[in-house]
C-alpha cells in the first residue's frame, strides 16, 4: 500500500537503532492562502498597538514628567501589549502554515516530534511506553450533513500504546508519505527494549479521532450523568462541567482581563494622572474594554454552569440546556434524525480535535454539544440515544431513485 515516493521527499537518517525523519514544509495547496490571510491579519491587528507602545517608550525615555502620569502611560502601554500578543497568534499560525515543517525522531525508545519555523523549535516527547500499533489516517472534510470527503494530502500518523492511549505524532502530510514512514518505523519501534513484536500498521480511512460507530453500552466509571428510565421514557441529565473545564480556559482569561482593567482604571483616576480633557477621551475606551471583560466573564460562567438534559419519550427526542443566561429547548421526531454519534468538534487541544455529542438532522445543520467531556462518556450517551430512538451512527449516502434514509 505504500510507495517509494516518500523517501525522495522525506530525508531519513538511521543511526543504530535510532532514526530521524526531516519532513519538508507542508504542501497545503490552496490552504496556503489561509496562511497569507492570517499573516496579514496579524500584522494589521498588532501594528497600531505596537506603534503606540513604541511611542510610550520614547516618551518615558525623553520626558521629564514623573509621578502618576508616567505610571499611567506605562500601564496603558502594558494593556496595549495584550493586543500585540493577540495579533502575534494569527501571525504565528499563518507563518507555520506557510513555512512550518516537522522533524520526527525515534531515539532511546521514545518518539520526539519537533515543529520547526525558522529558528523556532517546539518539541513534543511522547510517552516512553510499549507501542501497540501505528495508525495512518487521512483527514476528512464535510459539508453540511453530507458524507465526509477524504483528504489524502492532509493526513496524520498516530501511535497507540499498550495502555490504550493514542498520541498524534505527525500531522499535515500526504498519506503515502506517512505510510512509508510508518512501514520504515515498525521494525524499530517493535524491536526496542519494550517488545520483540513489531506493531501492526493500520490505515484508517477517517479522521484521526473519528470513532463514531463505537458502541459503549455501559455507563463509564466516574460518570456523573443521572439516568432516569420508566414507562417508555429515558432521561439523561448531564451536570455542569465547572468553570475550569466547562469554559475552555475562558474564565481565567476573563478574570485576568478584569483585574488588569481594575488596576488600569484606578491609575487613570488617580489625582494628577490625567487632565479633565484627556479623561473624557479615555472614558469611552474604558467603557468598551470593561464591556468586553464583563461579557467574557458572564459567558465563561454560563458555559461552566450549563446543564444538558436529553429525554427520549416514544419516538421524540428533547434537548434542554440551562445556564446562567437562561435555557433553550429543541425537539425532534425520530424521522427527523439522520444519525446520533460522538464525533470531532471544531475545538482542538494539542492538535487533537475534541469529541462532542452530535445530533444530525435529516435537513438543517447538525447540533453539537458537550465538547471536551470524557470520550467514553460521550460515546455511551450516543449509544443510549441510538438504542432508544433506533437511529444509526452514520448518515447514509442517498442512492439513485431511493430515499436518503432507510
């Protein structure tokens, strides 16, 4: 299933039982336009606050003023530094898309994957554990509720360990290249100090963490979901995830924002810090930034305290969400649901897209919820709902002159 083309594109260096693979810059085709856009956006976003910070530095170096006014200028410059840092994020992602490449090493019985962007390096060391198998998976692209389309040019190599955990090793290269690398690696990783059995090479024709059709019939240990059954009714109540997990890091960021604004506002209104005219000019900006900070705080609390209740009664599914900002109720009949599954969300952590519970209607957009919860718990929820409603995990391609659902 592999070809020899990978060895002409990926430089391979064997040294005893160790090996290093130097991958070129990712060949993303039209995806490079996204990199150009992000670079331009990041530069435009960061330019104005960076210019203001430079002017503030010059004023502090050449001004004879002192006291609260200088401190106010410094803190205002520090506040604008947040916007410079925010602009650097899309800039760095854009440069990584355009010029980033990867180096993969198997050394001393351990994988090391290094992302390289010019002089910058970021290395991930995978666990030093026995490897059960290597997986090569092509990414997929979906449009609406149609069947996924495989993208062989953007694939990933993952390692599955003896404890069942799976870690992404390399992402963003053609499938044939990664198949060649995996085939070259299998004897090395299987003949090291851990095991004398070479791991299997498995080609997965779906997304790296896409296991939508796996049934988990029993509620996982530690799950806090409350189950109520009786008289043809199944109700699954998912409690709030809490501010730390449920807000995806938004809560500490909002708190930091509000603390900084408290200090900055206090300095602005210290006696002698600003003239009356300059205060009138600054107040609209203060109001805007406080609005953003408080809005982020409220949104984070709402996410952290949100509960979800899924009720199957007869052939009807009800989805009710409750949070700080109120609740929302949605309902479907069995015939309106094409599939229910645990599938990849749009939220990614460490290059791995988090699972979410998805309700796929026959018409309209899919509904995704509970992203970031325990994977086995999400698959169990999907299994219980599928069993109660008798719907599949995957949508089916419509055939000629036949309905789209059977």
